[in-house]
C-alpha cells in the first residue's frame, strides 16, 4: 500500500491524488465496444475480462492516481434475487419489496455470487502500474434499500420513507441484513487487493433528519467495525450525498477515514465543522467539466 492514494490517507503524500467517480463509461468511445461483448449489464458486471478492460480504460486518457473497479452498487440486490435489470433509456428496474415482506434473504453467499469481481481485482492488481491505486466500492445499505423498496430510481423514494415511519422494525432488519452483505463485499475486494474502499450513500439526502443516525451512520459504523474485526484496515471513504449538516455527525461517528463531499458543501464550513482527523475529498461539480455550448 505504498502508492500515492494509500499514502494520502496516512498523511505521507507528496501530492494530492486525483481520480473521478464514474471515470470509466460512456464518455470514452472504446467503452461501447467493450459493452457490446455482453448481452446485458449484469452479465457485463460478472465478466472479469470486461471488468478489467473497462477499469483500465480511463488510464489511457487521463493521468489519474487511481483506477476504480468497474461494477455496480446493485450487484448485492441482484445477489438477493431481486430480479435486477438495467433497461436502456429507463435505468435499473428491480422486483420491489413490500414493507413487512418476509423474504429478506439472510443467507446468500456474497463471496460466491460476486466471485467474478474478486477475480477482476486480483487481475487488476497484477496489471496496473504500482503507482496506481485500485478503489473498490459498495452501495451503502440505505441507498440499496431505496432501490429495493421502490423498484427503480425515484425523485423522492416515497415508499422507503413511508416504510421508515410505518414499518420501522422491518426496515431496520433490512438495513442490518444489507450491512452484513456490504461488509462481505468490501471484505472480498480488500482481500483481493483493492487499496481503498468506498461506500456510496447516493440517496442519504432522502433520510428524514431524525432518522439519519440509524439509517446512515449506524450501518456505516457497523460495516467498518466488521471489517476492522477481520483485520482489514484499508482506508474507507464514505460518500453521504447531499447530507447537509448531518455530515458533521457522520464524520465523527461513522468511523470512515475519509469523507467525500458533494458540490453543494462549502469547503470553509467543512474545514471548520467536520472531523479534522479524517481526510476530505471531492466537492467538484461535474457540470464544471462540461464545455458550455
């Protein structure tokens, strides 16, 4: 773990590392040729050869300090038999969960179901230059639950919010189960060679403020404690998207080593209010990279 990004978290860096979320994908022409080799997106995310090619592709275009393994946060719901499909022009579609549904799968084998991801990371660690870190990731439990209950993306995720108020015990059970699977997915990636791990809570801004701790902070802390108990001490980045002032408690109580900020966060406010013992990164508005026409 002597590369730039890993050292960054140990306060031994000689420069600030640069990488981008979603740095592999549709903005690179060759991506479409790689994508055509799979019949659908799930098959794509289960093919080590295609994962490796897609992960390495951005390094041909940009002088980045890290590669991000090509996958999707919804591979855990897929492993839980939620019939995950990616429909062109629409986005992800899942079999929606009904609050109090008893079919919360508690015994899936994440290591077996997502073995192609592990194999891909092992290959990437051999093929990437030593100077390039490799970032593995997972969706945070709340964000996964949003998709699983709604059945698709949404502007307000009203169904999970109703479940939070009316079926709280069932929802907490779902979040706890997802925490186990997320920890296992991150454990697998760390053991395969990922240098840094990242947790995406893309819909954390949908959590009512009085539930933020138990829906975002507690699951993250539970996941990190599980990893540390298994002697996995790779740096962990938490990204609670548009969490506002809840970022303060998250920075102190989730146990992340780094907090990723969205573009709405004032950096001066963040420096004054967030946990000064952890790293902050991000804050770049993606629109700033798009030429105005």
